[in-house]
C-alpha cells in the first residue's frame, strides 16, 4: 500500500506544485458494489461515499484530479423464502480510497479515467447462519484498481459524477465461486475482486491561485 500511495504521490505532486490554478471541493455519494468470485452476482450492496478533491487544468480540454474519501463496498444476497431460497450473504468492507483521474472536457461533460489505491479499514460478513470470519484468508490491507466515468457540470460549483471501478488485484485470496468469470480468473482462480458503480454529487469551491 505504501508503494502504491508513493507512486500516486510522485505522479500527481509535481502537477499540483506547478499548477497556477487549482480547484478544490467536497463530495457525497452512494455506491452499488459486488465481489467477483463470491458466487453472488449483481450490484446489490449499497454503501456511501464522503470526502474531498482537488484538480487542476492543463488546458480548456484537459485536467487531472486527485481525491480522497471514505467508501463502503461489499456484496449482498437477500433470501427469498417465498421462492424457497433461504440463502443469505452480507459483506461490508470499509476503505479510505485515493483515486487519480485524467479528464477530458467537452461542453458540460467531463470524461475521466484513472487509477485508485484503497486502504482497508474494517469488515463484517454474515450469512443465513450468522456472523462469519475470514479464517485463513483475510482481506488484504489494500486494494488497487482502475476506473472510468463521466461528470456533468450543473454550473461552476455543482457536478454530478457517475463512475465504474474494478480491482486489478484480489482483495482476498480465496476460491472463486463464480460460474461465469473473466478468463484470467478462470485460468488461475485468483481470488475475490471488488467491483462498484458510484454516483456522487460534488461541490467545487471558487478557483484559487
């Protein structure tokens, strides 16, 4: 995790130091997430996001942004006793996440792509029998992945963001129970991966010099 944070810091720090103008703001949102490999499909786990960001523009069309926020991810499968299905699963994982994005501006839209590093904070996991622990396969202390998204500027201050994210490394070394999985997981059974869809509202303060 320290290496990943150092890499992001080295990548972004000179940009912000040399920037003549930067913007800062706060963000609040929700996430729908799932875990590839746990055997339960669908973005059924609802979590929330809260944090802040800073960005700087290279030109009228290109900018970069650094964020830091708390995010709740995981996986959820609800029982359906009316259908004879009593199986349940609920996984909550809490992270501090630091994404860096490179962005392209077009009218009121901002298209983005980038990388993120997350620091694991805590988890809870349960099924129809009650609380579960991770046994000999704990969740890793960090997550690292990529994302792409789109922003819509309501005005100079308010921005809507929609983002899709995917782990590039496993969050847990464990048997992959998914029947339909990516080719690399199918070949190597590499563990559990985090996937999430985020929607957030950002408030950007006035530009500073």
